[in-house]
């Protein structure tokens, strides 16, 4: 199994949906998984740009003075 990594994620507001007539081929599944992965990486980068982070599944904000809100 190969590892997929992206250096320039692109957000897609659409997602292909499998249909019962589609062939069960890895290329089809991989294309859908890449779209989901790139959307996730894109959104993670945008959250980081806004000085937000995720800690233990909680969305946290870091203010300019270094204080954090939302951290347990």
C-alpha cells in the first residue's frame, strides 16, 4: 500500500458518490479518499493560519499574548 501526501491541498466543495453500477476498483476509491484527505489537510492549514488548534478533540484559540482558550 502506498502513502499519499500533498504539499498543495485544494479544497473541493463536491465529492464523487459511488453508485451500484461503478466498478469496485482501487482507483475509484483512491480518488474519493484523496478528495477527503485534501479537504481535511486544507481545513487544518486554514485553522492553523487563524491561530486555532485542536487539542484532545477540542478547538482552541491562541491569542497574540500567548494565552489559550479551550485547552483542558
